């Protein structure tokens, strides 16, 4: 079994999909989780549990609340060193009158703050957004499976 087809990878893909569908107004969470779990061969109860924690998190909820979003996109393509990569979630919020772009990367099974390659990847995404939005405030963070937001400088 390849890493791309591991149980952790399938679970991560299912949670990603639920978060995408949920923010698109696609229905109630349990139904979305069941459909995504079925599509990726992941346990529905675990998909529901992780997605629920993220969406209910006081740190993360604003990134999925359509009432607080100025703009939002999932799987946003960016070019880094000549290769196309995808930002898991990119949002624009009005933070106390300051338009702020947030580059968000889901890391559901790891402690991303401990892995230098994750910080480098997120820094590349942040630089790409900053280049596309010169002068704008751009911040970046990991969203962990426990619902915590881990900002990366």
C-alpha cells in the first residue's frame, strides 16, 4: 500500500472533501461525512468527528463561516518553482477593517509545528499569495485534526 492510499491518507482526503462541501452549503455534516467517507473508503464516524472538531473550533470556525468571509476558495492552485501546487483553503477576512488573506493547510494526522518541510511548504504558499496581492496582509496557518489553528510565520 502506498502512502497515498493509506488509511490516514484516505481519512484526510475524506475530511478535506467534507470541509469543501460544507462551506459550499452542500448539506448537513453527517450526510456529507458519510458520502465523503464512502467515496474515499474512510470510516464515516471518524470523518464526522474530525470535521466537527474543526468546524466547531473557536480558532477555525471563522474560516468556514460564510457570514464572515469576504472571499474563499478550496484547492486554490499556485505556481511554486515552476510546479503547480494547491492551497487547501484560501480565505479573505475583514479583520478589524484590515483585509487579511489566510493561507490554510490541513494537517490532520501530524503535529505540523514540528516538521520543517511543512513550514517551508506553507511559506511558499504564503509568498505566492503575497505576490498576487501586493501590499495586502497575508497570514498562514495549519488546521490540525483536533481543531487547533497553528499559525506559521
